[in-house]
């Protein structure tokens, strides 16, 4: 009986992670889900097979700029720059997947797509900062060691005050 309860509890917890349940969440936390979650190898996101094409493209775009320097305003005049700030990083990844046509600011990203966490891609934005989670990995320029430039992370981070948005269907 106890193991039956444990199985139901664990299944519910896994489904909450898969569905992006965020009620009352105060932190973004990495949770590995086989077949859905990418991993970091050598500073690059390595996805599992079978993800939607746009998710793979967003991961590839993130890999292109991961490790580049932090540059205030970087990625805003053009998607292609010598460094990136937070919203320039998010914009680059979204553009790589064909989800936006021009770079956005952390403020404008608060109205991107649809409300809530997505199945594969979620943009977290508030006044002054934005980051993106793609296939379970966080691409961010802060909270890894401030202003280090874009990099992938599995470290948890507070999300209070952030608006979660996602591309329709993703």
C-alpha cells in the first residue's frame, strides 16, 4: 500500500514538472526528465532526440552565443553582436527558432507569447532582467556570477517578480 502511494506521489510530481506547473513557485529548479531535458556538456546544451524542431533551433542558437562576453545592450541593434546582455541573449535564442523578428528588451519580453510556463521553452522576464529556459536548461547572463555573459546553467534561481511567458505550442 505504501509503495502504491509512493508511485502515485512520484507520478504526480513528475507530471507537474512535465506540465510546467508553477502555482506558488518561488524558484526555477532544474529537473532532469529523460527524453525531454537537455544536459550540459562542455558548456553547451545537448538535447535528447525527438524534441520539436524549434526547440532544437533555440538550443543551437543558445549554443552559438554561450560563453560570449556580457555586453550591456548587446544583441539589441542586431541579433549578431560581440557580446550579449540578458534580453539580447533571450532574443537571440528566440530568433534562432524563428519565434521573433527583432530583438526585445526585458520589459517587452514580459508580453511575449502566452502567459505561463511552456512545455519546452519559457521566457522569464521582469523590469531589468530576463532569462530563458529551453528543454529544461536555463540560458542566462546573471545569477551564475553576475554579468558573465550568456551561459547554460542547471543552478536554481529565484523567480519571484518574474513573468513567465512561452511560445504557443512550445
